[in-house]
C-alpha cells in the first residue's frame, strides 16, 4: 500500500509527472528532472517504470562524449558494495562539482565517469527497502588522476522521518494494515499522506525521494523515513508533505526541515500545529470560459511548493479537490533568507472530457506575515523573463508588489493583462520567431492561465493583414512566412482576449505587438503587470470622486541574451533577459469609446526590479474628467523601446469611478455658492477661494468638471462641477 517516487536528474526536455495511487497527489517536478517510480505491492514485489531512460541516457552519452573531447579528463569509478538487504544497485549515482557541473549514471553497480580534475561531491540514491530510501553523500573527492570510490547503502547510519500533527493538536493516524495487507477497523483520522523528501549537501542534490502511503497506523513514519550517512550541518533534509482527512473534509499541508547535525540516530520531524492557517477556497471567480469549458466541476487546486534562500524551486506537492473542502496550511512567518513554503490556490475553468486540461485562475503565491495574515507574493514562476543572468531556474519575488490579504478580495473578478513574448525556433533549417501571449495576469497579480488557451491572433506585415486564420497553428504560419522570401518589414501581431466580464460588461484585452524584422532587436517591450490602487495603496478597480487613486504599470524592454555553459556531462544553453529602458504612455477613455486622453506618467526608480518585472511607472487618476455613462473606463498602455518596437495594450473595462453619495445632493446653490463662467462665486458674486479635493489651492478660473472645496468667509462646501 505504499508508493515511493525517486526523482532523477536527466534532461530538461524529459520532465513529466506521475500520480500516486489512492489519491490525486502529484509530485511537483524540478526543472531539468524526470521521475522514475517504484511500486511495492502487498506481497513485497517491486516494479519500476523507467520507460524514458533509454532515450535520455543516449542523448546524455552523446553530449558527454562531445564535452570529453574538448578537455583532459580522468576516470572516476564509483563501485556500489551490496548492503545485504537488496540494495546492490542504486537508482542513480551523481558526481557534482557545483550546481552546474555534474555527471550521472543510472542503475549500475559499477559507475564510470570521465571528469576533469577538481573536487567533487558524490551522491547515490537507493530505494529497495520498505522505507522511503537512502541517500548517500561522499564529499571532497579530489580528482587529479584515476580515482576509485566505494559506497554502500549500509553507510546510512542516521534515519529521519516526519509525522503530521493536525490543527486540533491530535497526532495523525493512517488506517492500520492487517495480516492480509488490507485496512482493519482500527480508528484513523487521515487516509493518505504524501511527502516530497529532499536531502541536500551544501545546497547540492540531483535527486529526491517521494512517497505516498495509505496504511501504517501510528507507525507510518517508518515508511516515510529517509536514511543517510550525512551527520553535519552541510546536510539539510526537508519533507514537503500533505494529507487528506479520513472523511475527505479537509486537506493539510506542511514543511518540516532540519540540518543533519540536529538529527539523532532516528529523528521524527513534526509540524507545529499552532501555525496552521485555514485558507478560503471560494475567493476565486470563474471566468466566462467556465460556462462552456468548465464541465460543471466544483474543484479547486493547490500547489504547495518549497523555495530556498536563492529563490530556487526545491520541490512540492499538488492536489485538486472540491471547493467545499477545508484547506489548512501550516507555516511560520515567511523567511525568504531560509527554506520556506509558498502556496497558491487555483480554479479550474477549463476541464476537457479527459480531465487533462486544468487551466483557470490562480492566486499569487502566498506566505504569512509576522501577525499571521496571508501575505501575497509577486513571484514570476511561469514567466519567460524570470532570469537576468545565466543560471538555473529561479523565481525571485518583487517585494514592492507584495500585499496582505484584505476582506472582499475576489481573484479573477477584474481585467486581464497580457505579457507578450517572442517564441524563438532556432533549431529549424531557417530559424524563425513569432509573438505569443506568455501569460495573463489580473489586477491582484493573479495568473489567468485559461486566457492563454482562448486568445486569437492576427498578423500584419507593413500594415497589411496577412492570410493567417486565428486559431490555427501559428508555428506553421511563422515557419512558412520565414521561408517565403519576403523583404524584411514591420510585423504586427494582435492578440485578442475576451475572457473576462465585470459588472455584466463584456471585457477585452487587445494586445498589439509590433517590431521590425532583422533589425538587431526583435524583442518588443512588454507590460508585466497593471495594478490599480486607491489613495491608501490598497488594490482595487473601483473608486469614488474624492478617491480616484492611481494606476501602476510594471514592465519595460527585456533584451534576450544566451550563453552556453559546461555542465559536465553536457553543455547547456541558458537564455536570459537584461533590461533596457522603454517609454510608457498611459491613457484612459470612457468605456467602449475611443476617446483616449493621456495621464501624467511618473517613474519610481526605487521600485525598479529585475529579473522579470522591470520599471515601476505610475499615474494618478485625478485627471480623469471625461464623463462615462456607466462610470466605467478603459485603459490604454503603450511601451516603446529605443528601436521603435512597441506593445500597445487596451483593456476594456479597467476601472470604475462611482460618484460619492455625499456629493449627489450637493449643488452650488444649496451651499450658498454659484458657478459663473467656470468660476465659483459666493452669494454676493465675489470669487471664492477654491481648493482641490486633496487640499491644494487652485486658480478659480475655467474649472474643469470635478469636485472642489469652496470657501468664502465662514462658508465652506464641497462643490461638484459636472
């Protein structure tokens, strides 16, 4: 009744997921890794699924031979000695120099590596016992000539596991297995526990172990235990775990970790149940797509991930379940300088007949503040531009965009912002590229994955619409276009998204991206976020006459770079983006009109952030004077780089300005004032002192429509000029 999962490092192109039996827990795979899993049935028979390894190892061997041909290397032979318990052959052996340079060998007792001189760390993973497995590290192997290293699973003289304490303070108990391997009638309070188990040495690791168990009674930690020979602070173990309540009414998530100098001969790491937080599961609105594509499902999903101090993804677990399920996250206040969990909740607006597509709207990742409140975190986990240096995947967050939970937040119940990107296809005989919607985000920074499935695209060349049918394969069209012999010109891609509605008004995002072919810079600028805030800095898209707030635009020109690095067994090409300035224009218009008027745009240099985000532009909405019949307004944001490449994004509707009820009943005559020729005068016809709603003294001439404070003698009143 136990499944263990071994996460092994292969090639980035081979990353895929597997699901655990007895539940829908899915391991969250690390970039550049694939999963091989082991199943142990009730009789003790062990089977493995390693279908994809042959192809991966063939590619790996070819890349290794290329690397070896360019450098002097020495043979390192890692011999696995049997432990007498069936661990004769490990699932994998790795030899690592740093986070980039590594070599691997899969399922061999004698592992041969050809490596340059240097100091290395060796890792081996075994999974042939009834526990989760054993991870052996051999550090400080100096290679200056042929080297032989012996290791064995029997070297593991420490054992560490985890146990869940429920929000009530009760110990978690799984069903008890009888002699026939079936559950007995003994009481239990959870029915499945899944753990993603990681052990690192100086932050390095090339594999992890995952286990999902449904039986074990109170002794289930034995089945989850990880054995190792690491006994010092260089090693850190972490359990990213979740469980389902016995009656299915709740889900529990927690992260337990420790450095190995804090682990005794056998240590069980538990969560502190006083840090459990109950998370709402009904705060995400369905998009219009749900009516046609949601299949009536009532599910939501959770990603519970762990990140380290360098903002690199460590691992995690994901689940989907009914929205009426209680969700509990156990986490201390978020410390970004240490290993920390982050969570996101998502809706399912697009569920195909095979339940394969799980796209919807997801909240930003969140952690918790010192006061225990939910703290939403602007993390670019799925963004093309997330790296600004040649490095492995990392997901830094922008602290300027973090915000605490507020009552009444409804994620997805607002507009959509398009992040555009260039899709490069450099491996074709004739390399080519085209523009795609990299992702959509809402006003709170929520991801709108469902929108990207539903966009339509049209293409113009030098202003002339091309014969591309929206909804067809843009890749095929772009390849044909690159090979048709045309003279390079100005390309304009228009990406249309109609998958939002506000106050019953149909919404749209029209993103027009334009660039010159073969001009040396074919990466147009892009918006990353558009956020509307009130005068207090709280995110909203609804304002009043006396609190119009402001609009924030995050983005800029992101310049593509690439660099190839030696990664030991192969070379890897890193694509990353640096920042270049772009001009920003922000305009507004009454909903559905084309009467756009500019707003004054400023830039806050202190809130610039790279990678992935860029500049912080902002504009006050105080100058929104044009009347809107229903109070709603559209936004148009234009970013233009130094080469004339641009992105023009039109959002309709974007925000509403509601007339304050306190002003509806105020007229100049009621207050003892009159409006004469665009000026405010008192009852004697003398000009009044006039102030803006913020208190600034202004010239009492040619006053535009808006709200003012008039003062004459002892009389003071708010005056609305319409």
